[in-house]
C-alpha cells in the first residue's frame, strides 16, 4: 500500500466520521422533538483488488465509508397532555396523514393533532389525520380525512315519561293543580305538556286533562286517578292501575314532526303495581320529579379517544356518539421508510408496502389519548458515540499528518 493510498484512507476516515458526527448532532438536537426517531451511522470498508496475470494476488483496504443510516423505531416514553387529540401509539404502527398542499400519504409517530378552523383533525405540521367514519356504530371501510365540521347528535323523540307529583288529599272539590311535562318531538323541538288535575267530590279522586304547547293531543287527553286510604294510586280511569298512552299529532305544529305516542309510566318495573311516583297524601300538592327519555339535537362540545382509536363526540344534549376511528399503518421493514422532515415518513421499496388497519387489531398497538410519545434519543448513548466518533476523526487526521511528514521526508531524500 503506497503512501498516497494511506493518505486517501485517512481522508475517507475524516469524511465518514464527519458524516457520522452530523447524524449524532441531528439526534441530539431532536431530543425534545415529539415522536422523533433517532438514526445510527453504519460504516463499511473500502478495498481494492490487485490482479497479476489475471489472478488475484492481494486485497488492500482503502479506508472506510458511510454505508448508510439505520432508523431506530424503538418506542419513546409517554407524556400526558390536556388536549384530547394529543395521541400516542403504544406498540406498532404509524398515524396516516395527508398533506393539504400536495397529493400522497405520509406516516408519523408524532401525534400532536388539533381541530382546525374547518373542523379537520390536523397535525401541527399541517397534515390531516386519516380515519374511517362511524355511522350507526358501523365503521366504514374507506379511509378519508377526519372531518368533524358540523357534526351534530341527532334528536330522539320522547316515548315514555314518569311524573312524580303529590295531589293533596285534603283539597276541596274543584281545586286544580298543574304539572308541566317536558318532552322532545321527532325533529328535536322541546314541547311542554300540561297535566291539569281537578279534585272531584269523591274522597280522593282527581280528573286530569292533558294539553300541549305544540300540536294536538288526539288520544289519552283526559281521565281520572283515584288514591286509596294510604295515598297510593289505586285506580286510573276507574280501572286497575296501568300505563297510559298519549298520542300527539304534530302535523300542525310550527315545525311539523311525526305523530308521537307517549307512555305515561305508572307501574313498577315488574308491571304489577303502582310505581309510587304519583301519590295522594294529605300534604301540599307539588311536583317533585320528572323522568323522560328523548333529547334534542346536540352540538359538539368535546372529544374523547379510546384505546382503539375511536374518536367520540360529547354533545350538549348529554349524548356521546362515535364519529371516526383512527387508521394506522405498519410496515415489514419500517427502517426502510424515507424521511420527509417534520417527523414524516414516506413509503419506499426498502420499507415494503404499508398495511393499513385499526388499533388493537392485527398486531397494531393501542392508542393512548391525551398523551404524546417523546423522542427516543438516549442522550447518554449519543454522548458516548460522539466521543468514539471524535476519537476516530482525530485518528484519521493523525494518519494524514503522519503521511504528510513521510512524504516530506521522501522528497528530502531526493534532494
């Protein structure tokens, strides 16, 4: 091996180790970058083969080179967050995101997402999170932008109500008492029914008449209730206690809605006797409770994300509805993914074709809501590698200075 070849070997050492130092610097500078995955320098040797008369006589090393980098996808630790859309993946998988200014798909472990002004779930770097819409508890098979703009909770018409009230047994005949009953119709409008009770001459009997603020009561509008000597309901419309049906026609309402049948719940859960909610004690008449199903239209007030990546909406009508499920991707060789900057990766021949799926299925990890995955850079390890690389760089530089001295000495010999 000639002096010039030795000089070349030293130069390759300087080049390779300076490139390795660049990788180490990139790792250390991203120690606080959410979802960052560190890289490791991989070296290989350079050699030349000398042929004599067509046969190999020797193989001489010519130094080293940076063969490439290996991306390390070990999982980082988690940090809690107050933002419902800060997400982390506990296990295998990548979030699938779509850029807004170009076509294509990227993949990331950085789960810093927010709702933008258009209702889209967007990463802080601008990409839109991808997922599968959920309709009536069925997850769509197609993948799209997670779009929560204009999401509402559909109304549900009231079908049953339980009125808690006491009608004063000591009241004189013709005494009236009114109980308001709030219900919701099929379009979500709140409607108030009025049940007016009137005391009759009998010991403890009241008639009732039901009217409505919207529409018309077409059936079950009137009747009577009778209480026994202990103040418990004993008869309804002169017969044994039974739940009563009330039919309301909303076709003439200010906002027309479907005809609605309400069940006035008067029996216990077994349907054998009174539920004790409507009483006739010798105490001041009062309304003490009203329980009904149904609710009005709800607007979105908050979000939650489950470990399966299901994004559920919290609505101001008290309902919770599943809206989207986050789509994940995984690769046979994730270290072959191509870095695109901003914590984004793209698919490559080395990574293989991405497999799409859902959290906690088919080997995919779980979604951790209100959490972020921190950088996986180990500072102690990076500092050790940096010292080793520095020493290798200094040794390569020493080769060059030594060869320079030898070349100078050789020139002096000629003189």
